[in-house]
């Protein structure tokens, strides 16, 4: 698992190559296996392969989403806040599992934050995405995950890059790694 975590990096450049149906199904299965508070499963996933729709979704916010237009696949992660008070956490777990499954398959992925972001037309990014994918009003969009074959290489994360100073032992003042 640590090797997979070291290799998983945010990929924003993708090859012009579609994913196979079985690959998409494996990604979706991973997300559906996510643990959920009280097994409420407030999330929904919209699997997007349509290049024109991906280009429109890439405009969901002012910055940091344009690379979605070059991805062969985007998965919109949404949830109904009325079903569960921890919908953000539950949906975030699904999103992380998508990233890990993609990495385990040799695919690249990148999280596009939608919740609490703004579209250029003075509407929320969530509202913009909801309109594009016909999501019912009760739902909120957490994120979009861009997935595809990587067209860029990033070095794995080395142990020396880890922020060990962020880990404490019993009390905040005591470093875990100096015990």
C-alpha cells in the first residue's frame, strides 16, 4: 500500500486514449466500496466520457479545472446532504478510493474541487455542474475526478519529503518520530 501511495500523484496531462469499459467499471466498483457513516451512502456518481461535456465541465471554476478537457474520463462525485450530515466526508472517501484504484491500474487522476468554489458567472461551481449533468436540486457536487492514461511523469514521494513534524505523540508538543 505504501508503494501505491508513493506512486500516486496528481496527473493533469493525459494521453489521447480512451479507457476500456472494464477499467471504468473497476473504478466505479472501488468508489462504491467506500465506507459510509451508518451505511447511508449519500453519494452519487456521474461517469462522463463525452468530450464536449468534459470541455464544459472543465469550465466549472476560474482556475485549476481546465485539464479536465483533455481527460478521457471525468467522474462527478455528488451527494444528498439531507441523507447524511457527513456527506462531505463520505464522498471524500469515495473520491480517494477512485484515485487509489486509478493508480493501481496504471492510470493518472486529479481531484477537481467543486464544493465551495465559484464559477465565473457569479454562480457556484456546484450549480454550474448540476445544470450540466441534470443533477436534482437536493444534491451538492463535491468534486470531479479526471482520469486517464498519464502523459506526464512525476517522481514518487520519498520518505524524506514527508512532513514528519506534523505527527505528535500523546500531546501536541511531543514529536512522534523523536520519542
